[in-house]
C-alpha cells in the first residue's frame, strides 16, 4: 500500500510552481519524455542529447503549471560515473522537489530496478514511468505495471515515449501524484541488513539518514569522522554471519531484490522480435573488427557532405530573402522615416548585413544539427565510441571522449562541458583541451563563405577536409599532452549499447531546433555588439591632428590591423589585405564575427553610393527571385553528391572565382583579396586559433586558468604554424629558402614546447609522489 | 531460483568465444574498476552471453537484456565460469 505524504500543498516552490525531477539510467528515454512534457518551453542552458547539467522547463497539467527538471542519466546514487552523474546525485539527495519521476526502460527492467532500489531508500515521493514497453514486447516480455505499482507502492505509467503513447495517462498520473504524493515502500531486505541499516540510520541526522547509512556502509571512504564508530558497529553486525565483504554484500542485496521483483512483474514468453534481430545484424557490421572505423568515417562524411549539398539548395533563398528584408527593406524604412544616412548604413548595412550573412548559413547548419540529433537518438553514437576506443586509446583517451568531440561540431562550449561524462580526471582534462580544435558551427559560416567563392565545385569536400584537420589536431594535442604533461593510461572502456531505434521526427526536430536557437541567439547578440564597434572603428583614425574622422583605409581599424599584418605575412596575408587580420582579431570574441567584420569593411571599402540599395527597393521582386533559387539549386544537388574528394580548384584561382558566382560585395571582395591557397591557409588558421570568448570561459571553468591560458597560446601557435606551412609549401617554387627557414623555425619551436611539456609532466609526477609520501 | 550448470573451470573473458555464455566470477584490478562494472549491472554472479568478440576492441556482452561493450583491457581482468550449453542462462 502506498503511504501518503502530509505536505502536498505546502511544499511548493517560492516561484509557486511544483517541481518534478526526471531521473533514470542513460538511454532510458528520459529526455524524450522531458521534450514531450515541456515542448518548446525549455530553458536553453544545456546541449540536448547529452545532458551533463540539469535543465528545466515548464509543463501544463490541465490548468496547472509545473516545473520539470531533466537530470543527467545516472546508474547509481552511491557513486561512479563522471561529473555529470554527480550533478544528478547531488540534486536527488539534497534539493527540494515535490516528485521524483524515474524513467525505466521496460526492456531491461531488472537492471533499471537497481536504481529504483536506491531511490526507494531516499524516501521521497516517487512515480515510475515504464518506458519502451514496445521494445520489451519485442523481446518477448510483458511487464505488468499494476503488479509493479503494488509491490513498490507508487504509481507506474506504461509509455512508448518515442511515439507519444501514454502521455495523457502520464499527465493525469502526475497531477494525481502531486496532489497526493506517495512514498515508496521499502524492499524487504534480509533481516540482519535491515537491522544494521535501522540502527545506523538512527544515529545520522536529517531526513536522508537511512540512505546515508547505506552509502557509508558500502563506501566507507565517504563516512564522516563522527560516524566512524557507528559504521564500524553496523559493519561488525552485518559481517558476523558472513564472510562476504560489505562492498559485495550490499550490492548483492540490491541485485537479488531487483531480480526477484523483475521475475514477479515480467511475464516472459515468445521469441525475440525484429528489433532484436536488426540490432544483432547491424552490430555485426557496425562493430566489425575491420569495417567499424571506415563505416564511422563514412557516416561522418555523409553527414557533412549531405548537409552542405542539401543546405546549398536553400542557402541562396535565405541569403537573398534576408538581404531583401533586413538590409534593403529595413534600410528603405529607415530612409522613409527620415533617419540620416549614417544611421541607415550602420543599422541596415552593418547590423542587417551581418545578420544576413549569418542567416544565409542556417540551412546547412540546421541540416547538420538534424543529422547529429538523428545519430544520437538512433543508438549509433555509443557504437561509434566503442568502435573508436582502440584508436582513441592510442592517444591516451577512452572511446567515450568521442561523444564530446562530436558535440563540438555544433559548439565547443557544450562539448567542453560534455567531457564531464569521462570519469577519469586525466582523460577529462585531455578531452577538454581537444575541444577547441573541433570545428564548430560558427566556423562553418566562415568556411562556407570562402567555399562559395573559392571551392564552389567541391565545397563539401573542402569543408570535410577542414573538419578532418580539426580532428587530427585534437588527437595530436591529446597524444602530445598524454606523452608529456599529462602522462597516464586511459581507463578501460565500458559503455551500454542501446538498441537501434528509429528516432521520432518530433524529438530530432526539437533537438536540432534547440541547437539552432542557441546558435541564432548567440550570434544575434554578438552581431549587435560588434556592429556598433565596426561602425565606430572604421570611421576614426590617428592623424597629425590627433584622433579624427577618416576614411576606412586610414582608420583605427586599418592602422591596428596593418600593424599586425607582418605577423601573418608568412601565411600569405598581404599588407593590403588588412581586413583579413581585422576579422581574425574580432573573431577571438566569437568566430561568427569574422565574416561580419569582413562584411562591414568591404562594404565601406567598396565606396560608391552605398545608399542607392536603400532608395530603390522592389521587395516583392527580390523575394520572388529568392524563391526561384530553390528549384534551380535543387537541380544541382545530386551532381555534387557523387563528386569524390577533389581539390582541383585549389590551384586555379580564375576558375574558382568564375565558378563562385559570388552574389554579395563581401564574397566578391574575398575573391579579390585571397588566392585559393591563401584562403585555405586562412581557413586553417580560423579552424585552429583561439576559441571564442565563451569557449575560453568554459575552459577556465572546467580545467582552470592555467590550462585555459595554455589552450589559447597553444591554439594560436598551432594555427599560425599550420597555416604558414601550408602557404610556404604551396608556394615553395617562388621562395624555397624562405620555406625551409620557416619550416625549421616551426620545428625548433615545437621541440621547445615538447621539452617544456615534458618538464611540466615530470614536475607534476614528482608533486604527486611527494603528496603520496606525505 | 534459476538453474545453471557451469563448469568449475575459471577462465578469463578473453578465453571465451563468440556466443559463449558464462557467469562473472571476479573482477581483478582496483576496487574502482569493479565498481565501474557494478553500476553497469555486472558483478560476481551475473550471467551473460558473449555477443561479439573477443577481438582487437574487446567484447560486447548481453546481460539481462542489456548490451554492454567492454574494451580489451577487461579481457584479462574479468574472470568467468563458462556455462555449459544445456544450462539456463
């Protein structure tokens, strides 16, 4: 029978909303349920797919509104796992919540009940969601929710969350459980264990005494000094009749309870269904000893080439339509309202133009996010981690370091946070330091602008090559640090492989939308701020009379950038291409700004009557023209898919400019300022140099100031070295001596770095030895 | 309780072949490594079927309906008792 809590109405939050927390093992469908309940009413503070921090959203239960907390997947409240699981543990143990909702994968119920055994000991209101009952049936298992509810004394709701089945019943059950919450019934533990827990818990203050008693008995290292004697007495009592170690005896009790309960509520029969057969057959190929890695690389390649080619179908539409609305239309409105020319050009040209460039890249970025969400929900990502484990281990990392790396393709910030899933501190630091080299979506905007101009025929392949370079540099960094400053071995790989699932369209679209939203909001804010600076800096400069209004070529922006040009000369940036340097400097704040900066400068440099585009505007015709590009580009889609990794256009500047069909002044100016080779060197620098300000903040938070500063310095150094080497060797025939000189200089610098890192590693090991001896 | 017939012979995970069934006997190494397997539902007494491997990567096990991938370092660390083919897993 359920025991009912006294305080149902009195436990509401200060904000007035009752709060429920979703908890469960990884891959149990918790986030799908969170998405079902909250829809788009979510606080975006975490990267969907891998929940490493709690996130919250609001949901409606009839006329009542509640707060829903989504916690990272967790296997045990007692310990284990990375920092992400610690977040869930602390929340469940210490934070106020009206109802804990455990999501269980019905197809692996026995194992999922191990967490239930621990939650029950917390003695907080509990509701169970028996998710994926269709998969359990596919395994020939029928779970009886009523029997489970009766045994545990809490409501149990069967669901197939992926298909939205059971949502109505869940909402009703949540309403009812919030009105009259039930405390779960404790399992009937063996008598001596029950007695020991009872006596020990009586000596621990607070509401969680019973749970803490269990924790201290199983994990003695966490026991407070004041409770050591009480723990010893309880342990002695338990071990009086058993030769078994407590670390074995206590889990054994949970395992036995889970097995017995599962046997009581599951009716087995029938044979494994198609899903099991499919998983078995697919795994034979996807996890194949030799084919696993090529399949993984092929999947990544397909994702990016299809995203780029598919995105190209809509790219021109987004570009032209947003230019029509945000630049020409907006500028025209401002003119009509009597705004002076400088206001019109800075708002419509600067901010509107910057936004136009970013909006143009929404289709390929959105498609990339869609594919990544599909891969995550399909069950493939865990397999990819296992497949890559052997290779990752060679650079001293566990296979699951791959998960943050893939997230890093979207944004480096959540990828750095995603490294919390790695339970080994050394592996976590290495994984964090790799992330700035993963090519994020912001960098994609720059690649695409350059690809459109210089590599239009095989842009997908060039972009893929850049992504691959980022991966190689990330792995090289981990290997280098793992052999020098952060010596050690990766912990052995262990990971659950969920069955393959056809992801629900709603879930995939929602995840992709959340990521796109973060991207758009972040870019929007940055563009607005930088737009102002870009208006100011190009308009004033140092003259013989001091700081005065000047033309852009004599402005502060030009003067500062020109002073830095010599540093970038070895990678092919010439003096008159100072806007490229200005873009890199601004890009240290956020990579999206690089193109925005170039856009602002090139527009001003173009001179002429900048206001003409705002005076004569035929908005409807512009939008019609934009729409017409969709069928036109769709016709070209399939020809680019079959193109192999061809880089022929790299050598032929005229051909690439002719093929570019650059539609804006910025793209046209890019074509004038770079050659394909300098463009490639520039893109490599953009890929590898200092991450954005947000990434630097995340680095500092996760690994501290020291490693953050190292990461920034190392990134700039590597970016410069790689870009210089590419340019120097690409133009070797023109200046062989200089090429050898720069190469030798870079080799010497790398050698010095290696020695310094080894010294740091030895120093740290000595410190560790000293601490151990102390 | 389940009826299982298993041999008394102890082997390592790496000595089993694909499709074999067994029961975990012990996990050698530090207690932390044992705990990492414990939270995944693998502890002494747990029955499993070896679905893939052992190969250069390690093995994939099925335990109570859950597929778990273990890297090759575990092949020597996990001691098992093979279940005979007539036993009920």
